[in-house]
C-alpha cells in the first residue's frame, strides 16, 4: 500500500513517566484533529499540573500542509519542545499532541540531559498509548451465486479485503471493505472469478483501521 494511503495516529492516548536525577518527567499523549483541540489539551495539562515548573508540548496536525508546533515552556531553548517533536516525527504519528510535565528535582541536567529526558518521556507516553494505522478504503456491495462464495472468501482473505456483512437469500449478498488503490484490480478479479456474473458496486469512501484484531470504520466527513 502506498504511504499516502496510511496515516499513523493515536486511537487512545496514554501517559508515561521517567525520573532523571530526581526530576520527574510526566508525559501525556492525546488524539487531536485541530490546532484548537491541541491547545485545549495543553491548557488542561497546565491547569492540572499548575505547580510544575514546566509543561512542555509538541503536536502535529495532519493536512495538505501539516500544522506543527513545539514549546519549551521556560526550559532552555531547544531542549524540550523540539526534541519531543522529533520523536513524533520519527514515529510518523500525526493528529497527536503530547505534553511533558517536569517537576524539578534539584539537580541541573544540562542541555543534553534535558533533551534525552524529554524524548524518553515522550517514548514512554507513546508506548502506553494505542497507535493505529488509519487507511483509506472503499465499501462495496456484491451479489454472488452460492457456488462462488468459497472462491471469493478465499480471494478476499488473501488480498486485504474484509467482509463486513453477509446475507444469505436466493443469492448471497456481501458488503466488503477494500483499500482504495485495489478497487480496479478487485473489479477485474471479481469478473474473472465469477465468469462475469458478479459486479462490484462501490458505496462510499471511508477510513479504517485494525484495532485489537477488529476492523473499525469511519465515514468520510
């Protein structure tokens, strides 16, 4: 699948904490879809940890041009927000916001020490989050003869096509989910497997992801 058809994002945010020379670094990760949602999450964390010395942040909002932001929140320039952002970019995660709260432990860490600590906290937060690969797909309906059901089920299983629903009547009606870029190939294969007796009727474009063994589908806005 082409990279453009996959978006790695947060399904369920999590938290992580590390301690470095008695300083606590607490990371909180959230799924966000707009700059406003990201700013609200940052404000919430700052309010929740009002007594902390620093609440540093980074976020990436997907779009034609990604919206990217990072803040050192009083830490020496370039030692917190940017290193945090680099981890998000390295992991390829979008529509994500992370805030790392630092409670100072009394010992200075130095520039390198701060950068490593903030990055380690982000990694811990991501490790405790549920990340998914959201893909672009198309749902479709087909009606097939009973004799062709087994052949189609075998073909679908081998080609990333999910059967969402099956209704057994005079013929068998299936609702399927396929990757966008496979539509033309599947149409041709469907005609070939059923000797032209079955056609694919596309219904709508969707986003979908495999989450804990189950397929979840989101309709396009």
